[in-house]
C-alpha cells in the first residue's frame, strides 16, 4: 500500500505543527527550511500570547482614522510606509474594505472559532506529549489607558461574548488586583477586560521542542535548504526545486505540498498561478531580564492604546507589538525599539533599569504574514497538490495547532471540526465561506 508523502515548506510554528499533524495522520513528511533549525524567523521572539479572545482584527471601523493619524509617525503602533508597490496598495485597499461593521463581525467570528479550536488542540498535544515551553494558564488581561479606546472595545467584546467568550470588563482596581505589577501605572488605567481561559508561552521553545518530537516520530527535516522554484505536470505541482547548504540542486516530488512560508508564501504561490493577498507586517519585540521580581508581571497583558503585549517567559519578560508595512525590510529601526522600552518604563518604572543604565534588552524583528482580514489561508489551492497554511499575521502562535489539525483533515478528505472560511472549492458547501482571493 502506497504511503502518502507530504512536503511542508517552512519550519516555523505553522510548518512544524503541520508536519506533526500530517505525521499523526499517517503521512511520510519532509520539512524544508532555509534556516539551520526550526522556529528561527517569525516564530523566534513573538509576544508569547495564546490570545483566543482578543480577536478584534486590525481592520475594524475605527482603523482608517487611526492609520491616517499614525501615517509616517515613526513610533506608531501601525505604520504604513507608502511604497511604489502594487502588492502593498492592493493589500491596503482590501484592508479598507474589511473595516465595515459587517466584515469586522464576520472576521471576529472566524478568528474566534479558529482560536478556540486551536487552543483545544494545543492542550491535547500538551497532555499527550508533556511538551514544555514556559507556558502559563493565567489568562490575559487587556488594559486601557484611553477612555475612547475603552468605549470602542465594548462592541467587539459583545460579539465575542455571543461566541461564548468568558470576557469580563474590569475596573482599574480589579485590573490591579489581577496583576499587582499594574499598581505602578494605576493612575493611567481607565478599565480593562480579562479572558481567564487564554494562555501564554514561548513559541520558539514550543516550535523547537515539537520539531524534536516530530523527528522522533519520523518526520524528516531538511534545514539550510532553499526553495528555488517549482515544476508542474500539466496544471499540477509535481516537484519543488531546492538547493542545500552546499549549493547542490535537487528536484523533490511528493503527493502533497503545503505552503507554510509565512510572508514568503506569496512569491511561490504566484509561480503556481495562485494569488495570495499577504503582505509582511514587521513586528518588534524586546526581551528583558527579571531584575525586580516583586514589580514584574506574572499575568500576560495587552496594552490596547499602544498595541503592545507583555508575557512572562520564565525568568524573561517579553514585550512585543507594533506593525510596520514596509515591504520585506527586516532591519531594526532604532526609534521603534526605543518606543518599546519607553512605554515599558512608563507603565512599569520599578520593573526596568532606570534610564541611563543598561536595560539588558534584546531586540528582535520579524515579518508577520498579514492578510487584510486577519484570516489565514487554510485549505486547498486551485492548483492540484499544493495546500495552504499561511497568512496568520499576529496570531500564528495562537492559531498554529488548530490550523495544522484542520489542514491535515482537509488533506485526508475529512471535514474539520470547526466553522471557518477555508480555502478550496471542495469546502464551498460547508459552513464558512471560501476565501475570495483564491
């Protein structure tokens, strides 16, 4: 009996989870990545949150005015650097279309459905394997320092509660009771919301640990291997052309291929005649040592006004956020790095070394594969063998296990156990709407 072989392109958290679930479904699996190990690009130093219930997409009714206000402001939470790039303009126009109340509500429902399913899959995987990644099951506290932002949060919160979300609005005093470190900025807080079932953890540690487990289960990882192109037979993808670390070129065939290349999925998909409306959103993070345990947060936090997240990863403090749409540039911008540290000092002055002293901060930036709707592409393309699991934006860590488990079902001809807007004509009759861009 022929054992099906799948090639997964990309060894970030999405690619590794895809490989894991395909292997669990009986496939022979090969993972290809240009880096020397798993989880070294966008999955390396993200915000650390499994944030199912903070699911309002970037594209919402209040976004256009914010984007105009932030335009060309170096430390803006969401910065469009306008370029002579048709892909950026196409992305931006669709982003504006997604800002209507109806589209926002639709996208929230899909994001929540996928997030709930994904967290369940993560918990099952954790129970089955004992995988450890500095995880915490203490919920996520979303706090507001702007009355206007707090008021605007009420409608998305209502939609999420309709989806079954345990999301409670909190007074400033209740926020401090949940996370005593917020006493340092109590005067700035106007309210908050708590989602006690959310989690946090180190996506990089998870990805590397799961890659080890997957290799032990028989998944083959080919690192330091670049995808150069592809070959078709008729309209079907037959082989991918790769080059290893020594520059030796091979043509690798498989029964199924899965694109998990993040922001770089769009280029390879274009070669296959598949249009993906994905644009890189450069995110920043800062990792700090714990120098004052009594004044350092334990609960994962979200600062709504500045779009920053804070997670405790063992003896490290992770601060991450902002999005810069500036093509594939991955260089660190000093102004945006300084903004992370400045805001952290404003909120937690006793947690961080005083200004003028070494902070011990380690900065990082990664290209998050953003779609205008914040909905990832999961499912079949119109070209025979390639499947898609890409475009997760800021929620790749949150959605990784669910996306991978659902995609394994789709590849095996099974109907996934969730209502989501999957790609591919074979799911058009199911609950959910196929992605219009495919």
